[in-house]
C-alpha cells in the first residue's frame, strides 16, 4: 500500500504555510514563538484523518471555509502510516548514529524505542530534531502522535528516587558518570545523584502538558527531586511538575554563583574549585528546597445542587511539616532550617498551592503531636527526645567538612606563629581539638585573642573555626549586638560565636553580659517580634581585639583563656600560602588532626574544666581592677612586707575613708567588697569591735587575731597612712 506524505497534500501544505505552522506529525501541526530562550507553542492545528476534519486552537488563524473543505477532501483519500514502538532498533535514520552524544534515544514506559532526538548547533543556538519510525518502515522528522516521551526511562523502575531534569543532555551525562562510561573530576555532586533514576522531559517549559506525567507519577516513587535550569522560566516550572506527584518532592535551586541557564550538563564554574581542583562551592544540601505540592482541588455538589470547588491539604505535604506551639512556627521535618511564621509559610507555599492560606488547610488537617524545637549536637538525627523525654526537632546539622587524612603541619605552623608561647598554644589547641572533634561536649570557657598589631591572623583563626564547626552553626555578632541590645538571636541554634572586634575594657557590662552565655546550661533566646523561649546552651566563644584592654576580667575568672598573641605580622607570602593550603583541602585535614588528637597523645577537655591561667590573663585581670582595688591590694602587700612578727588591725571604714581621700571620692567599692579584696590577699575580718563610741569591723593580718579580745585588738590598730606613708 502506498502511503501519503503530509507535504503531498497540496491544500494542507498551503494552509500550514499561510499560518506559519510546522508539522509535528500526521495528526498535528503547531505555531511557535521563542520567549526568554524557550520555544513556546502558541497555536495548534489538529487533523482528524478518520472524519476528514481540521481544527485550529490557540493563536493561529483557522482555515477558511474553502480551505477546510479542500483539506477534508484530501484527508478522505489520504493513507497515512502510524508510528511504531521498537523493541529493538535494527536501523536508524540515514546519517544518524544512536551512539553519538548528540543523538538521544527515547523509550516508552514499556522500554520500547519511540523516538530519536538529534541535537544540532546552529548560528542561532541549539536545535532539536525529532525522528520517529513509522509503519511503512520509514524514519521521519516527526514526533509521536500522542505524548512526547521522557528520556531515560529504561531501568527507572528499579529505583525509588526520581531525579527530573529539563532535557536529555544532563540525564545522558549523569548516567555515563554513574556507569563509569565517562569521567568528570569537576562534577562534585555525583554521589548524591548516584542512587536514583534520572529522567528528562523535553519541549521546554511551555510544553509540559505534552508529556505523560500521570504515567511517570504512577511508578511508585518514594521521593522526587526536580532539577530545573538556572533561569526564571526553569524555576517557574518546578511547581507545575510537583503537582503531578503525591510523594515528598524537592527542587535543586542554582543561585547566582552559577551562570544563567546552567544545567548539570554544563561545565561547572572555575570559581567553584580550589588551587588543586578541590571543590569549594556550595554543597548540594545548601541548594535543595522543599517542593511538595500542598493541596488537592475537588468539585462537590453544594447547597441548592450547585457545584462547588473545595480544597484540602495533601497528606504527604502535611506529613512533612509540624507546628511548634512554643514559638508558633511551622517547621519542615526533613529540613528543619525551613521554619516559618504563618504568614511566611503561606508565602513560601503559594506557588505550590491552589489557595493563598495554605497554613489554614494545614492546621485543619494537622494531626501530629505537639513538639518543640531544640538544638542538641550531642544527638544524631532530626527527630529526637529532649532531656524530659518529649519529642523535639533537632536543628543541629553537622559541618559539611569531613575529616581527611593528610598534612596538617601548615595549620600547626600558623598556630606556632600566632601564639608563640608553647603553654598558651597547647591550651588553645586543646580547646580547638575538643570543639571540632567533640560536638557532644560543651566547653564552659572561651577564647580571648588580643594584640595591638592588626592583621596578625586572629580573625583568620576565627574563620577557620567557623568552617570546621559549620557556618550554619556559627554566628558573627558585633560587640554592640551583645552589649547594647536585649535581643540575642545571634545565640540561637549555634555552637560558635565569633566576635571579630571587642573593646569593652572600660566597663564590666560586656563581661557580665557574657557570663551566663559562656557558662550556663540553658539560655533564654529573645528574637525581635518572636516569643522568647529557652533552649540548651551549646555556644562557645572566640573573641578578638586589637586592644589589650578588650574585656574586664575579675579575680579568679574561670571563663576565659587569654593566650599571648604575636605582635609581629607574618609575611604576606606566608599568609597567601596558608590560605592556598586551606582552599586545597586544608580544612578537612585540620578536622582530621582534631579527630585523631587523642590518638597522638593529646587529651580532649573534660566537661566543666575551667580556663587555664596565662600571663596575658593576669595582666588583663590587673588592668581590670579599679584604682581603689589596686590601692587596697598595695596596702595588703605593704602590711605583708612588715614581716611575720607584725600585728596589724585596721577598721574597714578607715580604709574606705582613706581611699576616698586619696582618690577624690572616686570609690565605688563598699566596705564589704574591700574586705573581700583584702581576704583574697591573705587578711582576715573580725567581728564588730567597739572603738570609742562606734563599733567597727577590722581587717587583721593574722588569723588568730580575729579571736583576740577587743582591748588587745585596739592595741594593734594602725592607720593606712602609717603603713603606706606617702607612696600614693
């Protein structure tokens, strides 16, 4: 039987030429325009070869009455072949090699070949040519008559995770990388993509409805990940795809670090790789977003028998979110970094929902137990039990940096330069090793790094610590955020607080404000416009200053290690080499150094262990003392220098008056505080003793004197001026 080619039908060809339509197959033609780099079909022409009719829809001129009649006559006598699906491909279009990287073989859901697609580069850009096999044995540049097929279906049913890509090129590349047929040392996310089916849809964002999404969705997926191109049109298609699936759905969103229109078939930006080709760009975890479609839409018969549209939240969507009563937040169980107020939740869900108030439908359908948010690096997983045994969502996420064996000497060399004193450096390294390798243990003292010389590397060390702990577990508040504000959102859900410049040596305010943050087991979090709440305290503190009067410290301070920092700057070439080493995998090697710290003879800090003393800390404590305290200590030292046989008693009020006289009334310490200062200097306080008409408490330089009778004590009374004479 001789079959008719569509271009042999004179009236059909004339009509298609008049309206600017191109043949799709024997049953249809279309009119296309290009928008934002994507082809968009604006009109369709459908031929009914059985009835002999032609119908136009969309933005295309319909045939005139005369054209329709002429076309009908042609269709009545035309004999068209039908497309065939091939279990095996014995031949291919002339000049086309199915193994060529620019030729893509498409299968149907029964794994039969239904189309080839040829990718051609033209001066105007890339062009895709479809090829289908027909019942007359010919290959034609036509699409199948029903749905356009998906690329990559063979073997897909063996997986539970589906990755959906725009076009076949990325699918082809990933499949070859997984099989080992191709190698690319600049495809950093391969392990994430290894365990899943990769399928591509074709036709662009404007032709989605031509694919058989219903059949794809019926393949028993447990999870769907949509990988759209990096442009507005590509991202806009994500909700349209997600609506077809009733399983947890996610999207991979490329940001501005990738070029516009980037997809996974493209070369990754050079800027994302370090000096030894190591990947330094965003992790896959930082580019994944929730994308489950939220709602279903139904038509019911309402009052009076009229149809009515109703909506309800999908179960799969509701099961991914939980309401946290304590903070009145809605939190994603799989990705708890997505936690939002009701208004924010509605905005976030709007592209994936039939309605504007998705939160209302969610709360109406929500049947979960009451949970709380917590932050607990000592527990593994998102869903945990808190100390009281209640269900909680753990917001802690480990650092993406994984320990990697290698040379860590550049880090130790940097530390030897930064903190020249071996004892101070060892204490600091012990703190760092424990911080990095033992997230389940909280160190109850912090680090204060001071040097008057700028650019010594204090901030560099803080940046290194933040990378090792995880940027998501670190914050960088300014001094005023700590000292000058009642809000402390910077402390919420963090392990490391880095303050790059603090200068609070003029006041006790910063020290007192930081006290509970450093040592308390729980903290109250106060975020602006949100209810306050209490959570476990896992914070550690690393403070820097270019002043040696950075922070006041009290006697016996146990909260801060103050190592002596170098005042000599490293040469620029040394810093450049060190940063190059960090970019080339140095962070992973420092993490390995910390992980194996005890194996090499070190010892991690114990819970509750206090900060060691250092010479810099002693100096800072001395500088923190008021003039009155300094004079009081000088008085105690002068009494000690009188010798072991001296017996001295001084009324505390006399000491207070003496200080007021010497310091021109600038004395804020009470008699009780002065007595405590002298007690720390080795002196003792008596009971009240009558001297003249008044009773006084005395400080004495020998413990037995505190039990002497008043008469004997009065004989030992001395005036401060008699002891210090004119030294002040």
